[in-house]
């Protein structure tokens, strides 16, 4: 178990010093990251570089103050402090990340600015910006950079924290991640290796984008959005403005790579590349992608919307984009008919693999559900038999099925409640359902003319936007991480 879980006794009081210290470090990193969009605006001659300069001073001041005033003492985290840190870090970073949007020449309201920043950090990709052609280069880079930081942040969180908090069945990966930590002897070495791998994939993706004809700035921004499965673009109509098969192929490959467990990449680099394809989660995910592509491409072809090769190309790009939670598009898939929309609606909920930058329910939970159902069927046929559910050919701990079932129930309940809340604001059923699912699964785009691939979230009321901000945070932090802090017994001694 990681060393920062040294105090796991039930009666521990909440200590704010380590939480504030770590949040201060994260704010300092955020302030340092703002220099890149500031330099981009300065290079392209846009006055918004002054906005980023002011935001750097504000963010660095608060980050530095939190670090200096909380230095020293015991910085091990209790279980409750770990929950508070996970939630507070995403909220605090989103607040300060919203400052460049709020103070920029776009004159965005605070609600719209916060929505844009938390959408970026959670790699959701939902936007309230209506005309990307008028957005300064610095803000375009800032959105993609936030998605990139959010992607690596979620990977680190999935490996170093969530499995040890017993969130939604993720404790099943505790042994796997602990074994990876033993290889590197310390958690920080593992985190450093994950970051370098993530950076290397991002650079490779950018270089390949440039090789297909994209300009340097567009390639860098798209690579950040691709590997983080965020989906923000520098072009108003996403990949429709590019219309290049080679660029689409690069996007497909790296969207899938961003959706696979990054710990497996480390094992592959250390001389065991076959381990990636032996992992059952990866095999299930790739199988689901292939089957979905074949089904959707056949539907497009049978409807006469595309010929054979074009139907396969279009179905592959959009299926991978939706299932990985990226949200890139070059066609309006909302006109493909009821069958395709139904399949894609469920693909959005499924999501990718645990330990990656993507969100959604995730493949491993469906594997656990399948194993539990299979055991129940065996018990009906052989009442006196002894059957145990397995995952990756190993018996799963007794608490994992209960955790997964609880997660699925809470996910469904959150989807129903937030959809009802959006309906109360006057949204139609399709918009309310797809906007909720898109934000809860951190995809961003939905169905219909308002929040579909050709629309955005600007027409929604402020109340609806705040509800969707909460949905994005829920989906990013695996539901229970957020909900547990609202329970009364969480704060009791």
C-alpha cells in the first residue's frame, strides 16, 4: 500500500495541512503551465497574453502561499483526507483554470468560464464557445493543455489512489498496481514513468499529425486532446475541417492508445509487450470496438448513406471517438437513424479501460458483471456446487462484485436524477438525456441540434450548466469519491 496511507484508523480527525500543501503544489504547476498559452498569444500578436500573465501571478500567489504556510509536519493522508484531496484538487484547479476564460477578450460569464475549465480538466470536451474562429491561440492551447493535464492526472489517480479507496470495484487492480510499484520501488518512480510515457506518446502523436500535413500549432493542440481523450480542436468543425484520411488514422490509433491501461505500456517497455494483448480488459475493449464498427458500418451501408469503404471508414472513426470518450467527429452522426444512435448511446456509457485517461462505466465492470451472472446461472443449474467469479483468470475478492453493483446502481440513479433536473430547465428529452450521459461519461457531445456534434452547450441555462459541471466531476472521480463527502458519517469523529 502507498506510504501516504499510513493513518487509516477510523477515528482520525481531518488534517487540512497536507491537503492544502498538495493543492498548493498543483496550483503552482497550473501557474507554470499558463506560461505556454501566454507565449502563444504573444507570438501570434494577441493582447490576451496580458490576461495569462495576470492569471499566472494570481495562481502562483495562492499556490505558493498554500505551500509555504503548510510546509513541515506529518504529510501522510488518512482515508478521509484522501477523498477530500481528490475532490478538492479538481474543484480548486478548475476555479483557477477558469480565470483566463473569464478575463479574456471573449467576455465569458463566470458560469461559462468554470464550465469550460472543468470540462477541459475532466477531459469531457463540452464547450460553450460558439465560434472557435474568434478564439485566440492562447485559449485554444489552454483548453487542450488542461485536457492533457487532466488526462495524466486521472491516470495517476487511477493507479496510485482509487484502487486503495475501494472505489467501484477498482480494488481488483490493487495487486497489479502494487506489483508495478514494486518494480520501481517507490510510488513517485512509477508516477514519473507514467508521466514520461504519456509525454512520449503525446510528442509522437504530434509529430505524426505534422507528417500528415497539419501545422505545428494545430498538431500540438490535437495531440494533447487525442492522447487525453478530451476532444477539443482548433477547428470549428473538428475533423470535418481537415478531411484527411491519414490524419484520421493517426487519431484512431492514439485515441485507442489513450484508452488502454498505461501500466501495461510500462510492462511492455520493460520487455513484455505481449502482456497488453493478454490482458482480458484490453481484449474485451478491442473486441467491443471491432464488433461495434462492423455493426454500424453495415447499418450505414444498408441504408445507402455510404458505399462500403466509406461506411467502414466513417464508422471506425466515430465509433472509436465515442467509445473512448474523445468526441472528435467529421460527420453529423445524429442523422444515421435510430439503430446507430442506440448503439452509440450505449457505447458512450461503456467507455474504455481502467488506468487510462478515459471515463465511463469502463470495460472491467462489465467483465465482472458477466462473471457474476455466469456464476449465478451455474448455481441455478447446480444448487450444491461451489462457483467463484473470476477476473483475468483469478478469483476476485468477495467485496468486488458488491462494489461494482453499487457503482452501476449509483451511475444509473445519477443519470436519471440529472436528466430530470435538466428537463426541468425546459430541455427536450433527447437533449437532456444525451447531455447528461455525455458529461457523466466525460464525452462532451450528445445528440440533437443543441448539444450534438454540430452544436454546443451555450444555449443551456446557468442552472443546467452547473448541474452538468457536477455530472462531469461525478463521472471523472468514479461517483463514490464525490458522493461520500456529502454523507454525515464521513465527517464524524
